[in-house]
C-alpha cells in the first residue's frame, strides 16, 4: 500500500538469506496498534523466524495479522506469550508511550524485545529500559525502518563504508509523510501518547545520521516544532526540524512533516543528501517524482563521475537476519544496544528543547503563531 505509510510493508525481489533452521528462532507479535508490525514480522519471517503467537486486546487486529500468518496461534493473553519458554523475542508496535513499559516487562520475563519506533516518549522510560537491559542481559531493539527496511539507505551505507565519498561531513534528511487523518487512531493526535513529531518520525532521521556519520553521540544545536495547518488537532505537530553535530565532527539537518500532498504517488518523498570530502550521495527513497515511480534511487557523484543506481530488489534487508543471529548467538551485529538507545535519547532531547523554546508548545494556524495554553509534557 504505497499510499498508506502506516501499513507500508517494504518488499524486495532480493531473496532474503535464511539464517536459522525451522523453529530455531521463535517470536511473538503483540500490541498491534501500529501497522509497522506487519513489516517487522515480514522481515523476521523472511529471514527464517517462526511467528508462534499473536496477541492484541482487540481481537480483530490479532485476527487480521493471523490471516497473513495462518500458522501463528492467537494467544489468550500477554501473560501466555511471556510465559512460553519457546519464545525468544517479542515484537510489538504499541501506542508510542506504552512501548517503553512493555519492553521492560518483556525483558523481565526473559525475552528480547523488538519495538516499532519511536521506542520511548520520555527520558525516564529510556532510563528504565537501559537499567532493565543491563540487569537482564536482554535486547531492546528498535525498528528504525527508514534505514533498516529501505534498500537505497542500506546501499548508501555500503558506499560510505567503501570510501566512495570520503569522510562524511554533513547529512541532510527529510521525512515527509502523508497525514491521512481520517485513517489515524485517536492516540495519534494526543501529544502525551505519541510523544511529538521529533520523538516520532524524527527518530528515523537521527538514527540514520548517527549511522552514516559514524557518530556515537551528538549535540542538538537547535530544534523546533509547529502546527501550521491542523487547528482541528491542536496537539498534533505537523512540522519539525533539528540541527545537530555528531562526535565525528559531522553536522546534520532533519526536517519532518505531515504535508505530503495527495498528488504524490506514494506516502512520502523521503530524501537524504550525504556530503563527503570526496563526493556526495542523494537518496530518493520511495519515488523519483515525475520521472520514475520506482523506489530506491541512489545518486552518487565523486571524483570518478556521476552515477545513478536503481537498487530496488537488489540489496535486500540484512538487518533481520542479523538480529535473529544476534538473539541466538548473543552478539551485536545488527545494531548495538547503545546505538538503539542513543538515537532514542537524542530525539527525546530534541523534542524537549523544541518544547522549551520561547514559543513553547505554540500552535501555528494559517501561518500565525497562536500561544497554546497546554503545558509541555515533562520529560524526566
């Protein structure tokens, strides 16, 4: 469904590598509040995982996912899933402010946890998860899908690792999304539950910045959020931006928004420009507007020339197989725990700083700032 980002399931013609024997890696899918759970399950199953249990308190959501994976059983409760010793990992796409507490519960039950982004809405949730992961030795992995489930982004990382553009000095990322408000659940419009636009879709961009620049941390120089065009949803932020500097010395700029027009052939014209000392890369992730409706275009310019790579169906999604092996072998090849947590921490800091700007949680309608009476949620 290219017009529906909430239920977008990336597909590739590249044959996924099966990394385990049948039944060797068993997982469950619970808390099906966001459609990203379909992409999460697809990636794990394609790499050899066995989906054993599906649970959601709303039976129709669980049944809908089971139609995709009829071999899975409908669990009577979350407790039934957590008490099953055969389950290695629990995948979940809960309401955003419930993801952190659910992850703590999963890890305390002796399972690894794989959550949709954003993984937290407060810094206290992050600290609770850090402490629980350290105490239990279990993983708290995050589905940063705009890199992990995008072949052009994966290929860009390979080019950078090969030195195709030299040392990365700046990353500019845009993450526009189609709002389609009539298809969104109520919690999507409640700031306390979704956490803000920088916490939510901004987390994708920050994770990519850390990855492509090789930074282990960053400083948020500036961040801002606004509601320019949705007065009927006063707690929605339809625009956000971040400036940051990584420990590598590289700078970054992030713009995220809910302004994708209906005329676009997909749910968002996600792009990224990665500048290096010896060239640059541009990613046109989901479409090349008015030219090619195919996704995953990579443009490269360096001292050797100009190149265009159409990589859709040619790269695959190695993260999922790596995650399965990490769970079974207790390694960190797919993503380190600290990287997953750091990307989450930085988007929370950026969100807090945006709320703390002089205009605070101002609402912006018809281009004019209107002071909001709502107090900023407390990020402890």
